[in-house]
C-alpha cells in the first residue's frame, strides 16, 4: 500500500523540542510501515527520515500539500496540535483512508473542558473543574493544548486570574501515567507507561514539564488502569490510535485524552512484539488481536530524540 504520514511541526519547519518530538514519532511510524513493505511518503519542511520519500511543505503550503498527497495514497495518518488536528484530519479523510482518529473525535478530545464534562457524566473519575472560592490545590491548563505545555499548579489567591482559554481543576497527587491504545473494532490497550515529569517551582506556581516515558510500566494496578482507559474510549466513542493521560492517586483519574500518537510510541515499538503499523492497518482493514506482547522495557527522555534529527 501507499502510506502518507504527516506531522505538523516537521511539515511546517517548527524548530526546537516540538520538531524533535514530531520527527521521533514520524520516524517510528515510517520505519514500521517500511518494514512491512509499504511505500511511505511524508511531509517535511527540511528534515529527512531514514525511510520513506519526502514531500516538501512549509507553513503556507502544508494543508494544500497534505490534500494533494493524500489523493495519491491509499491511506494516511496526520499528527498535529490538538487545536489544528481536527481540520487537518478533515483534509485527510476527504482524500484518502484515515488510519487515525476521526475528525469529529479529534475536536471533542481537543476541548479539555467538554471532554472532562462528558467523562464526568459517565462516572469516570476526572479532576473536578473548580472556580473562584476553591481553597485547595488546583491546576491551571489550556483548554486547548498538548503535552504539559502551559500546565501549572498555583495558589488559591490567583483563582480570579484564570485566563479565558484556561480551565482550573483540582490537583490530584499520584503517579503520572499514560495508556497507549488502539480502538475501533475493540479497545485494545498496548502499554501502560510511566511519564517522567520534572516538577519545579516558579514563584507562586509549580510547573509540570514532560521529559519522557518508561514503556511499559509494570504495576499491580495495570488492569485497573486499563479498565478505566477502556471505559473512557467507550464513553467518548473513540477510534484510532490514542494516548490517555492518567494520574493514579487513590484510584485512576483521567487527565487528558490525546486523539493521536504520542511520544510514548517511541518506547512502545522498542518493546512491542510485532509492528505498530500492522495493528493500525488491522484496525481499519482487518481484525485486531485480543492482546499484544511486550518484551522488556524501554525508558527515554526527549534528549534521546536528538540522535535521530
């Protein structure tokens, strides 16, 4: 098959950490499809991958190049910032078969306020949304955003300064985890991951900085977390490859639902027996297995991505 891969930071030429993360994810996927014998093309402003054929794009042409390239491929996957990914997925879906999450689901998950409200209505534990007058520890985060960008814990006195495009939620003490999974035909957990988070003080705020992952993370409550992840995707009507961020305190709390591959995929493929690309194709064209096999564990930080750029 002809497979198109597009990642926004790489396709428009954004520099820095976002490019490192984007190329790590795109390279991981391109290598997997390549090993299966598929013809891979990908969008890029400059940086090149080891496998696949580059199609040049930039910030002004990214959407047009994506549309034209999609018409010449049998299937594709696009990764991008949550606030843009819905429209980019629309373009892909209108021109080829989408191997990722549908645009409607992407837009739902991108809105952290609406997503949290839906999960809460389905009795899935999430940090409670709070407002002025709340006296406990709370976290401010962008209503639309990705990774840990803009996330901070702050003091009650600053509650009245919550920006319009931010939401405030109670702070949950616990382990920072994520679940990588594929859903559609069924909800298939791939791995439970431990997120490596750097927590540091910045005046009255506490900043959470995502550094990397341990994949997989073995713990006695793995099945409990997987069950919550499955209930989450069922409540939202998810399909495709997703990452669910969870904090395990007295129980699992769903923090975010990412409607796309996340950087944890970089560690997942190091331990997955089989190809992640095959699972993505089976989810659309075939039948998913009941489970997957992981061998060993793999830890990485974002600094490790520099080796592939």
